[in-house]
C-alpha cells in the first residue's frame, strides 16, 4: 500500500467513531427515503449488492434485508468494526482499497452503490466502478449544502459538483441515466457570540463587526435555516460493456 493510502486508512481509522456519531445524530432520513424509492422503482430487492466505500454502514442497516448477498467494501478496519455490529448473516465486510477491489474482483453485482465516495474522482475510477455491475449502478452525493448565515461567507465545497462530473462521464460513454433528488431543511438558533467566534480568524475586527451587525442587528440570536440536497444518479450498465469492456 502506498504512503498516501496508508495515511488515508489511518485518517479514517482515527475518524471512525466520530464519523459514526455524526451519522447517528443526523436528523435527515436519507437512508430510509432512498430505500423506499428503490423499492418503488423495483431496483430492490436484488440478489447481489455492493456497497463501495460503505464506511460504518450508514445505508447497510436499511438496505441489507433487500439483498441476497450484501458486500460492503472499505479501506478502514475501524469503520468495518462498527459496520459489523449492524450486519446480518448475508453481509460480507471487505477491507480493501477501492482501486484494488475493483481491479482484482471478478464478481459482477446486480446492484452497485456508493454514497459520498471521496475516492471516486476520475473517469478511470468511474469506469472501474461501472464494470463491477451487470445491471444497476447507483451514486449518491450531497449536491447542495447551504444555510442562511454562514454560507454567504464561505467558499463552496468543490465535492458538491462531483455528480456533474459523473454525468459528463456518462454522456461521454452514451449511457442513459436518471436522477432523483432528496431535499431537506432544518432550522436552528445561532447565537451572536458563536457566529463571531466561528469567523474570528477569517475577517478583521471591523469586517466581522459589519457582517455581524448585518445578520443579527441588535439581536443576540438568529434562526438559521439549512438546506441539504442529496442527488441519486442511477443507470443500467449496458451488457455489451461487461462482455467487451469499455
């Protein structure tokens, strides 16, 4: 394993417990709504299911009962330890890098799925992902993550645009695809002090005083609405691609 991948594995091992806590505290029912959509579209149930970069099993708990065989692949053994506690008997947990798994694995899955995958970046990655399927491919990402108070003063996360890159790859390969949006909103109270502390290192005192006045006026708290959109890209892999390659 390269130094980069070893460092990546260590990062996710160290972050695993915190990551799981964040997932458990999320108030957005994306996993349940994704399951309901896949059942309604008759994409589920399936015989073989691959959850690539499945982490601690965010989607495992609601999807595993609809697959005859459910394989979850992740680079982090600590993530997989958490996933193991959620797994039914039909689940196989595989610790491997995405690149090695996709290049070495000979099995073709009826459905392959990946959510918020940080390693799926290039067209080569994308094609290797598609080759693992003999029917459905599903990619789920957050495509909008904004709020009223903080977002106007922050740089936009480039990973929010990754789905557009995937669509470009699909268009280049002339593969038809469909999309489904899952949109959520949440409102929480933000204190004036927290807002100022959050941006203390980003603005001068005068700038921070100005934007604080603009947003809070003379109030000590302000309601902040968050907008979070997930987008699912789903498509069939043409059988000819599995027979002849891309």
